[in-house]
C-alpha cells in the first residue's frame, strides 16, 4: 500500500490516481500527524485487514486535488549512511558510518528548501532511498533486519559544503539546516518493493537530469545498515535510515530551482529552492566534486573536497 498525509495532515491511502482518507477508522481523539502515522506503522498487522475492507467501497478524491505532506513530519530520528555507494569504482567501499540529520529539517512535497545565510561554498542535492522502520528493535541481526522494515520513501539529504567547526568538517552543520530533508511524497510498504537493491534513482534540476543511479551500487546493503544502526540506537516505528547515494551526479541547488526526485515505485517528490542571498554556482553536475570522490582515499589529501564558491563570494577558509 501507499500511505500518505495530505491537506491538514489527514492520514490516507493512495489508490491509483486518488487518495482515500482512513483517519476516521481509528482516531477519534486529537493526536499529532507523526504519532498517527507511527501508530499505523507499529500496529499495521492489526489495522491492515480493516483498511483492506474499508477500501473496497470507500470514496476517494483525485490525488491531483490535494496537497501531499511529508509522510513522517517529525520522526524520532533520521540516520544517514556516510559515503555508502561504490560509485562504479572497484574496491571503493568505506567503513560503514552514520550521522544524525535533524527531524526539524523535514519538509514535504512542493515545499521550499531554504539555503542558509552562512558562508557556504556550495549547496548540493543528495537524493537517497529512505528505509522506514516498522518495529521497535535493538541489536538486530542482519538475517532478521529486513523484518524490521515497514516500507520505503524518498529522502533528500541537502548538504551545505565548506562549513567547518573547530577547523573540522561537521555533518551536523552541513546537513541539519531547517528544510534540508525533503521526504515523501508517500511511504510504500515493503511488500510492494520486490528488491530495494534494484531501484533506479533519478533527480532533475529545472528539467536537467543529474543524479541517475541504481541502488544495486550500494556498498553496505540495507540489512547491514539496520543491524549496525541498531547496535547503538534503539530504532522505533517511523524512524528513517537514509541509505546514501552515488555522488557522481551531485550539483548545486540555488535560488529558483525546481528539483524533481524519483525512485522506482516510490513516486515523485518536488522541492522548490530559495536563497535569500541569491548566490549562483556553476550550473549542472559538479564534475570537480565527482572527480574528487572517485580518487583513491590515499590521494584525496587532508583538505577535503574541492570548494566551489559562488560568483562574488570569498573562499571559505
């Protein structure tokens, strides 16, 4: 099934080209949109038979007539895998690591990602497959890990490059700005995705295709991601693990851009971009950054990736 929140965060099921509200089936008292979705995910085995019966005769409204919201507007955590794609390079497998992305960074379909007023050197898009956790779990084995998956969604990992904390790169200061985590437009249950490691991931900026890769290139696959993450964090229903991306198609997001993101079977997520400082970076794929991440790690040096600055801006030090 395809689950979504729409309009005033009404809980719904997408059925072909329409959406059906299921909120009145279960929730008579007030609760937050996140808690409604978490309850549905956590008790899916209980609710699904009732939903199946209800959908037989329930009226729907055209999907085009509603506003889709982030299906998980405030997850308890978003864990993002670091450099988790081989990028077509033999032996290019990093040690598995994660960082936390702030839940307050989440926005939904058609909403605006706002670039920070900080002295960034470039802001990249990083389109990723998101794994939605379905059960509370800790210290899960790789063999059992996929049983913890409720479904999948699209995650954009906005990345503001060039920001340093105490002279070091900080994932938090790069990744956790408000609006830097567009998610959606729906959650697709795991039974509808035959193989999450065979999905095509595509991103267009103003109609230009940039990211275009397959999840088969994932270095550490989803069972290992879940097993490893659950060793240091208890995972809860509605938590998200972003699986990383192939970085060969990254490019800048800048004022006025329309970013369209698509993953096989998961729909399309549209993000608008606004920059109060109206900065401009070279348009298109960031070839310099792509070349950098293709180098063997021993040749990358200690200075980190190249720092492209917008026209008229000073270089970050």
